[in-house]
C-alpha cells in the first residue's frame, strides 16, 4: 500500500508519517527533504533551476540562496509556479521509482507530501491521510520551532489549500491538536483500519 500523509504548515505531518512508517515497518519518504536535496549542486533539480532562472538564486560558491528563493516564491506567483514545474516531476519520479524497486516483503511505503492536493498528486496513492491542526495552533507551534515571523507564516498558510478543504478529500484524518499520546493512539487505530 502506497500511503500519502499531508496537512498544513505545522500540522505534524512528520510526526504522524514517522509513527505510521514505524507501525507498518516500512520506508518513509519526505518530499520536502527530496526537494531540498534536489537543489544541491550537481543534482537534476539544481541544474534545471539554473536553466530556468540562471544564477538569480545561486550563491557565489554555487550553492542555493534559499532565503532569496523562498522570498521570491511568496512574492511572485510565476516564480513559485516555475519552481514547482522544476521540482515536482523530479520528486514524483523518485517516489514512484522507489515504490517500483521495493524489495520482497516491502508491502507499504509512507510518503509525506505537504502539497498533495494542491498539485493533484493524490491519484498516485492507495490511501491519503490528512493531519489536522486548527490555524491558531499553527502560528503558536511554528513560531516556537522556527525563525519565521508571523507575516511569513501567514504567507505560507495563504499559499496552501485551506486545511478544511483537505479534510473533505479523505476519510482518514489524524487530529494532532492535543497531545502526542492522542496522536499516537489515533495513528495506531488508523493503521488497523488501513490493514483491514
């Protein structure tokens, strides 16, 4: 079973996908991590980025100027769209290739995909899970764990599909708005449901 885990900023997608992968004893893939890796010098994503943008987002040492790229993606929809056009097909290919090359006994794959519904990728998966946290908690959690200010957080949230819309796409929802114990219990129940 190929399972996607999605949700909004600061919802706890990583926590749920790690618990899920551990429970199912399977590989977990983080597509954000794949994107970051693809933007390392020499990788396909970085080469395509240079083809599209030249050296606009490249530091003198050849590494990516992540701050400049992030700022531009939230200020200019065309940059965001072009970046997605560069990265998403590469990441999708890596995930599908990993699924196709699974070894004997590897019955499942858990893939963390923040923009699953935004990029219409849900049909690649057997099941999709949404991790839910109300917006007011998102601000509290993200401010605590990162250097982002409130305005940056607001921009990121506004660039994503509202979490309430994501909930309508699947019956599999983990409410991560209370305790870790509650999240673990919900995920354990979800595993039993998925395996039935």
